C-alpha cells in the first residue's frame, strides 16, 4: 500500500498541483487530508483511488503499483486544450473563492462573452458591402450568433 501513497504524491508533483488543489479535485475540504494520505496515514477506498487516478490523469493500476507506466488514457478535452500556467493560476485562485466570489467571476465571464459575440456581429456586418453580397455561410453564422444572444438574454431575464 505504501506504493499507492508515494505514487499519488509523485503524480501530484508531476502535475504541479498543490495539496490544496488536489484536495478540491478529489472532494476533500483541505490539504491536511492529502498530506495524511501521502504519508500513508489514511486508507483509501477503491472509489477514492479511482478519483485520485482521474484527478491525476492516470490509472488506478498505476497508482497501486501494479504497473510501472500508466496506461495510455483515452484523450480528453484537457489533452486537446492543455492548460497554460497562467490559466492554472487563474483556476487556482477561482477555487479559493467562496460561492459568491465564484458567481461574480462567472457573471464577468458571461458579460465578456456577450461583448465578444456583439463584436462578432458588428465585424461580420462591417465586412459586408451590402446584403446581396453576404454568402450563405455568413448568413447562417450571423443567425446562429443572434439566436444564441437572444436565448441568453431571455434566460437572464427569467433569472
């Protein structure tokens, strides 16, 4: 079982995660639980080992020491869009916020996305000399943006 705890710590460090971050990813309240786990002071259930494997992007069999190298995992969206150090920093700060702070961040992001969508509409319109010269794909794109914008506004009005 000691291999499990060593590998959890090793993978956490490889992923540049703090104990606090790993705690949040695996459902613990704070870093003290992770510290105890890494020292081998806490037994983990099978489901918790699976949670750790997912959080650390590896397999339970690797964490248990039953294989030397982690199996190749099916690529996830994280693999296709790797997180930059700057994004990791922002995510870390976000996770430290209380519920109110997280809601404020989410509202700000939604407002910025609305602003960008509005800019997209104006950009498309500005590049069209007249309505007859707009190609079919541009019209579809413009309709999609406008409909999405309307849907979001209606949803906001309901809230």
